[in-house]
């Protein structure tokens, strides 16, 4: 009988939970933000999640600079991205979830593997649940999120996926379409204009068009950071033609109307990854997002709930000429 197993393991000295069946395996580290450290397609022998080469996996202080200590792994950002003072609170760099040690409240396996994590945050005060589910015959990990406000007043927030993919030049970014615009033109090394254009072709700095769906080699020293809006369907992903493997992140487009793509092909701190970031907000500054009417909000006692799923599969065969 096919089953999903949930077993304790160790990753660099940290207790982790392996959720696996015969098709896929995922590794979750509760103490380190409940991040997913590995997402492995067992049939195609492809591990999808990027790990930074020069930063060790570690528990860090909430006030840490994210860029300095970011080790990789699939995380979520809440209640903000950019740090600063907002609505009477101090917003820490990349929020509070990624430095929070989550508590394991439930573990079960069999026909479906389940791992439920719980945590509380302050500034704003919330009660949070993150629940991972993997069916015995499934190639898709479902993650259910619940954030309950314990505040006396309404507050605005950002909730964002942050999945860094281990890429190579055989990979291609895939989205169903949309309009893209640079997050910060001074960061761009590929796009020549700050105007929004249709995904994925844009005027390049060298005069030729740039296809952002193509993953460049590390030697390119390239980098880019874009918002994608008007995405017609709720998914994004990466195809790896060398492995015949694909990753798809599915989400509710009503909850995450924007997809951010942070792309560094050696051009930012020598990192080589493409980060998939479906998000509730645009832009990353909370005050600016509120002013633009593009921010999530929770009323006193309110509950935010959503589901995100990651599927690991093979690629459809190329059509014959």
C-alpha cells in the first residue's frame, strides 16, 4: 500500500521533518522559520531549492540583516519586506516569520502526510498556523496558511512567498503572462527601461531585446528584480530541460495578485538563483503599497487564510516540427 511517511531527521544540526512518498520528498525545519529546505523530485532526481554557498544555515536574531544571513530555503515573508517604522510599529528586515522558531503541533502519516506548525508574532500580534499536506500518490505539496489578528486595531501587512530555485542555464522561467516592471532601475542590469512591458520580452541595456524567461549562466554576472502584474492565472514556475523536470507553484490569484521575481545570475553577492515570490502587495514598501491601494489588511480579530501548492513533475514533450 502506498503511503506518505513523516520522519524526524537532522539538517546541519537542526531538527527537521521529512515528508515523502515514492514520487517526491520535502524537508521542513521548524526552528528556522518553518522553511522548506529541500523539495526533491525522486523520479527525476532533481532537488529544486537553492542553498547559498557562502552562508551557513543558522538561527539568527530577529534584527538581523536578511541579505547578510540569508542561507536559502523556501520561506514566507510576514508582515513586511522592506524594514522601517509603519503604523506605530518597527518593521524588521523581511518581516518576522523567517527568524521565528515554529512549534510542531501535529504530525501524522499514512494516506496523507500532515505537519502542522504554529507560532505567534508581535508587532503586529498574531497567531499563525502553517500546515503541510502531501498525499500518498501525489507529486504536490499543499501548504495551508492561517493568520489570526490579536490586535485591537486594523493593520496593513504584506504576505509573500519566497522560493529560491536552484537553477542552471538549462532552466526557463514560466509564467502564464502578465506585465512586468523593474522594482528598482538602479538594481537592473538587463532591462533598459523602467516602463512596464509584456512578460517576458523587454528592451535590454545593450540595445537588443531581453527574454527574462531564459536563465542566464552564472558567468553573465546578471541580475534583475521585477514585479509582474495582470497575471491571468495563479501559477508560476521553472522548467529544467536538462532534467526533463518542472516546478509549479499554484496560488490564489485573488490573494496574490502580484508575482515578484528576484533574479541573480552571479550579479548580486555572487548568488545564482531565481526567486519566485507571489505576493499580496506592490510595491515592497508598506506605506507606498497602502497609498496605492495594493496592500493586504486585517481587521481586529480577523483571519487571513490561503493555500499555496508546489508540484514537481516531468515536462510535456516538445512538439514535433
